[in-house]
């Protein structure tokens, strides 16, 4: 069995563990078809709880590196079955790579917000409201559940575009977006950042509900820029006015 060694307690343990296992897969020390140790064994090896290991395995499954089978365990996918494109969690320890992820989110999610304002259904809006409700709740907003609701909001917004490719790509970077949420909370004054995040998401939701494409895009841009600034990142973003001038 691969000897992973205990992991240091850094900002987001599931992402760190997922990255460590991912490196073993990339290096060929964990081969296609090989079964991972049990959650209990991995938790003991890494010195973390089983829930942390479970979240790391879910991340690797979403990235297309593992196949999980109910009641059996997690298996490394064969090379030919893995996605051509993936974002390694370890890359995000590099500030420039972290900034690049935000730069990717900018056009993707700003345009998704605008399209969702035009094409969302009542069910899409309800999903946004459900996620916001958890983010606003004083009992859950500070917890992992609150962070998961934050990600669910972004995924629901992508679904509201009625364009399967937006949902696909937002889902693809979703786990990495979750990592940015976790890191942002770890590095800032928690009460302040959570309230700012709720306010920004509320502005996006209200613009979508009104069917205001430009306001939805503006609100999403403000949220991504705000999140980046709270991490000390500078993200380039043309304003809608500037884009209209270029189009003209």
C-alpha cells in the first residue's frame, strides 16, 4: 500500500488530501483499477476524520480520477477513462495559479449570471433561494454546510442558463471554486466575509429574479472581484460600458 504519511493541517484539508492522492495517481504509484484503502485506513494514515477523507474522495471522483462503488470502495480510473483537462489542487497553492482560476471564473460566471437572468425557471430561482437560505441562517452560515450552499448557488445559477455547457464547466471547476471559498474564509475575518458574501449573492439573485441581464452580470462581476480582493488577488475585468464601447 502506498505510504501517504500524515498531512499537515493547512487551510483546506480535503483539497490537500485529494491533491496528495492525485499526485500518487499521476506518478503511477496508484495504478488504474487499483482500489484505495478504506476511509478508515486513509483517515488514520492522514490523521484526519473520515468525513474529511470522504470529501477528498468525492473531489477526486468529480475530477474523473476515481470511481466509487457503493459498499465496495473507491478505485483508480484507468488512464483512458480520465478527463483530458483537469485542475490539480496543488497548483492552487501557487498565488498566480489561484489568480488564474479567478480570471477563468470571471467570463464564465459573469455571462452565466446574465443568461440565467434571461432564461431561468421558477425551479432555478427556488434553488438559488434555497442556497441563500442556508447561507443566511445563523446556525449554518459558519459551517461546511454554508460553504456547500455557496457552491450550490453558483451551480444553480449555471443551470439557470438552460445551457448544458455552462453547467458542465461550472461543475468542472466547482470543486476548485469551493476551495477558493474555504481559503477566503480561512484568511479573513469570518463574520465580515460571510456577511459580504451573502450580500453579494443576494444582489445576484435579485437581478436574476428581475430578469435584468446587465445587472446580473454586474453583480456577479462585483462578487468575483470582491472575493479576489479579499484574498489579495488582482483580477482584470473590463466593465460592461467598456465592452459596449469595444463592440461599437
